């Protein structure tokens, strides 16, 4: 071996040694009704950290209002699956970097693009072109939008723009993004295939994702938590990671296993699909986390749009009294009002026209959603289902945002 070849070999080994793994995990909701999102996020954190990804390289965003919530029968603990015994507390050691009011779309995008000037100096990605990055987002969503606490929205064009900025700034070697949200497939329609980014979503662009371990399967150590403990797609990929040697399982194999198990929605793939031959350990850690508790088969599911209704109904059935009855009635009334409001907006814009329309005017979605929120108030966990109505109006009117804005203003 020549001196030059030896030098090149050493340089190559040094570069490999410097390569690292980074991760960003986001639970984009708050309130006890959405318990499952923070349970998913903390479980993901445990998998990555126990799988060898340095905690300093993991950035976690979650509101952090579940573990010590007054409705939580296990103070200071969060569970991502039921158990006949004490269960596995995924909250222990789950160290959030952004909590409460700091869980925002702007901070998430700043974290991804490494811009600490926009986060007040808080932790952001410092990954380089030698590093792999894993991103996991769990929350509610709609057509072209994902939700954050207090009615804030992140639109697909802004998310895709930030991901492209990461590519321009050479912030990764390869990036994998797992998204759990209703209509999550709509966030990556027409996503480029040449960015070395691979994406999977819990649902396609037109359907809900599903919660799981919902009442009556929400019991830990004999106590009902009166909420769904996880999301079906998220639980499936994480239980796979808990029990599998990820150094021997490809991304494609994990995808296929999760797709079969996630039988209430259609799990999707986007981006650079040639990456699916990579071992999953290159992004999620080594797997086989030491979790000695057998995974419980998810059997009690609920459409994410209906989980608040399921929870309130369960609370009423279990002796919640007049207060539970009043809360259930209020939820039903609010849902009916949302249905009527969006039906009225549609009629205002296109009358009784019900023709089919191709999804050809996605540039209209963001201003249309923003106009509806400005006129009618923020989307709720339930009313996000009607984001499909607004997207349809964009497409059927040829992208006539002004007509939708006017219709929303007249109705609201």
C-alpha cells in the first residue's frame, strides 16, 4: 500500500468515525384526550436512546401536560400499551427540549434547519453531510396540514421547503421521516425523490389514522386510563423495533410488516425509495431495547377524529354522572356545528355542484385554510376532517382562493 493510499484509507476511516445519528421527535398536541401522542413520542425516545443514539443528539418536542395531568391515574407516568401488571413507563427519562408554548411549527422548522436564532438559543439539529437523521412526528392532521397545540398549523409547502433547505445546507447523509397523522400522505404529495429522504406515513391523503389501545383496552395494572394509549401505525413500528435486531432488518422489511399490521389505514411511502434497502438501525438505533414485556396485540381502535367522543362516552358509561353527560352532549353539539358550518361554506362557494375534481391546485390549500381559520376560528381535532372540504373547493374552483375566503366570511 502506497503512502498516498494509506493516507486516503486513514482519512476515510476518520470520516466514518465522525459520522453520527441525530433525531427529532414531535408530539404536536396537548390535553389528556390526546394522551397517545406523548406516549408514542416518549416510546420513540426510549427506542432511539436505548438503541445507541446519544441523548444529546435527540431533540424532543412535546407539551408535557400528560404525565402529571389531574386525569392521569398514574401520576408521573405514561404508558404506550396496556398491561395486567405495573406496565412499562415510557415517561421515565423522556427528556423534552421544547415544552408548553415552545411546541410550535416555527420552532419545529427551525430545529430541522439548524437555526437557533429562531428558537431563542434552544437546541437545534447540528447534523452534517456525514450523519443520518430520523424524524418522527405524531399528532392530528388534515389535507395539506399537521397540527400543533393551541390550533397552530404547519402546511405541507412549508414543511417540504424546510426539508429542501436541510438538503441545500448539507445537514444529513440520509434522512428518514415517519409521520403519524390523519391524511398524512397529503403532506408529501409530489415530494422529490432525489433528496436522499425516505418518508412513511400512517395514512394516505384522504383518510384518518387510528388510535389504538382505546377503551376498554386502556387498562394498566387494573386501572382504566380512560383514553387511547397509542396510535396504531406508531405502536406497530415501535413494537417491531423493541423486539427486532434492527441491524438485520431493512427499512423495507419494517415497512411491509407495519403496513400489514396497520389495517385501519393505508401506510404510504414517499421520497427516495431506493433507501429502503438500508438497515433500520442506521436511523432508529439497534433495536432489541431490553423490553421484556410481551407486546399486547392492539384490538380496540378508534378513528382519530372520534377519540374524544369515545373517551367521553366511556367516561359517562363508567359513572361519570351529570358532568360527564354534559361534556358528552357538548362534544356532540360542537361536532354537529362543525359539520353544518363546512357544509354551508361549500354550498356558498359552489352551490349544489358535486362534480369530481383532480388534486391539481395544492398551491391554494394554505391560503384557503388560513382564510377559513381567520373567519371561523381554529380547526379542532374533529373539524380537521373538513380540511378535505376546503381542499376540494380549491380543486373544483380551479384554485379560486378568493371565492373560498368570501364563502367562509359569509358563513362565519
